[in-house]
C-alpha cells in the first residue's frame, strides 16, 4: 500500500462519519501559535509522519492534539506549544473578538491586520481609511474639512486657528479621529450584536476615542498600537509601500514624515494614558508573535470552560455550531 493511500485513511474517529486528517488545515491551526506558515507546515508534516509510523488509521481529536503539541514543543519550543493549548481553550469563547490596531501612517498596521486575521480565522478586516472615505462622500469639505485631508495634513484643514499653546496638527487629527470614530464605534456595536469577530485597523484607532467598555461581556476587545521608534526604519516602510502599491507614491509621505512622527508620539501617549499596549514593529514575525500572545492572554482570561475536543486537523465538523469568528453556521 502506498504512503499516499495510507495517509488518506487517517481519519478523526470522534467526528462522524470519520473526517479525514488534513495537513493544510492543521498547519493553519498551528499558525495561531505565532509560527510562520513554513514552520507550521513543517509541524503538520511531522505530525503526519508520526501517525504513519504508529500505523494509526484513525485518531481522536484529543490524540491528534496531543501529537501536535508534542511536535510543536520539539520543533519550535514550549512557548509555542503552550500557545496551541491556550488557543484550543480560546475556541470555546462564545463572544466575538474585536481587535483594534492603531498607529501612525506607515508603521505596518495593515500587514499585521491581514496576517493576524488570516491566522485567527477572522474574515472581516476593516480599515479606518475606508470609513473616512464613506464619510467624505456624505460630508462635504465645507462641512467637515479635516475629513478631506490625510491624517498628517489635518492642521491644514482646521476651521479655526489654534491657540498659541496648542499644536495645530494634533488638534486637526483629533477632530478627524473623533469623526471617524463614530463609524468605528458603529462597527464595534454591530460586531457585538451579530456575534461576529472583526479586525479594525488604521491611524484613527486612537485610545480614548473608541468605546469598548459599554459592550461589557458581549465582546472580547483587544486594542493595541503599533509603533516604529527608529526613524530611518519607519521612513523605509514608505519605499516598500510604493513598490507594493503604485497608487501610493512615497513622496507625499516622506514630505509629511515629521508630521507622521509627531502623530505617532501623540497616539503612543494616548495608549500609555489608557493602558493600551504598544507593539514595536521591527521584525514582522516577532511582531505577529507578540500580537498573538496578547490576544491569547486577553482571551484566556475570559475562557470559562475546558476544550471540548474540537477536531484538530479535520476537514469539517459533524455538527453545526455558530462560529463567532465568521458570524455564520460552521
């Protein structure tokens, strides 16, 4: 019997009618530990090899999880194995995750948001720039001028001159953020009402402007701010952005770089004042690992029940249940 044939016979026995083991699905589940896709797939391959060596045609989901934890600990270390155990517990949460990612322009919020959502299985990612664009269509520049400029140019759109002691850029940015936060808070309310997890990212996610406490236990909110302290590294992000997105030339960001840095200091000060974590973004893998660690820390505190034996690495389920990450029946 070929190895390919034997592999196809590995099923998750406690998931009727016997769901086949999937390396790809297991790898995606392992990625929630903070491991890169490549290393997560290495783990899944090693799990498959061990199952074949043990001549296991079927395993329970708990047994498969035990093998996965064993391999993760050996391949990546105990910290990642612990993360996998914690994520299995977090899957029992019956409330949606609402992840709010703030930070100045060019610090890497969008990249982190996209990858974080993919690893956590969250299908809704919204940028505050999109909210602002909708509001621009509804409110003219005469009515709300700060909405019609970039965040780091908000000082040019103030309707009234600032006092001598006030910083015009910060005032303009606060006015713009207050307007966009109306849309942000509406998204949070909708996530709570629908039980749908969401990632909201953008320069307008400023601690003190969005409201999560009002929703109590209806959501699990995880706000954080991304920062890049090194100016040269921060500036280099705009060149990389231009290469990836031709419609976003680096010139205007470089010209407004001093303003961007000032706004970063303001947002970080707001984070400090409101007890919101600041995640430095120097290494993408380290940043993602730190963010996932933060999410797990917050979620573990809310977990009230032990894992119910979800089908790790199985291509489906034997029952319908509401998945708060997707807002639909899985």
